[in-house]
């Protein structure tokens, strides 16, 4: 478990989510379930080396984890971290809604 995951800080999580290729990988893992690097690379236009690098970044953020199946490494999404990102965004959204409500009340006075 990474230190960023232990501390519950959202910045490393959102940094890992802030890349188009990593979002594609997350989407594929959501759709396909646990998948090897070869499976994630197929049809993506991204090299195995690049996919592996992105998976390591995502792993450090706690978004994915790897298990061995024979000689193959299989990557799986940690849905708890996605849920954590959603909760964080919901909190930010609520704060914005509250601030806009206060602004609206002030303007209407």
C-alpha cells in the first residue's frame, strides 16, 4: 500500500487520473475486468512499455494492483480508490453549490 493511499490525500489520486492514457486504461479495466499488460495494450496504439509505466503510476496511487497468474501479470482496478475520487468530487461540488447559494442570497438582498 502506498503512503499516499494510507494518508488518504486525494492529490496523488487525481494526478494519476489526470492523464488520457491512464483514463483509457481505467476504462478498459472497468469494462474487461482483470487484464494483462498484453490485453491492455491490444488495440490501444500504446506500447507495452508505456502501458507498464502508466500502470506503475496508477499502482503507486492505489488505483490498480497486480497479481501473478502463472507467468503473466494481471492488473485489476481498485474500485475503492475510484469511489474515493467520486466522494472527493461530490464534496467539492457540494461546497461550490453552497458558495453559489450564498452568493445568490447576497445578490438578491
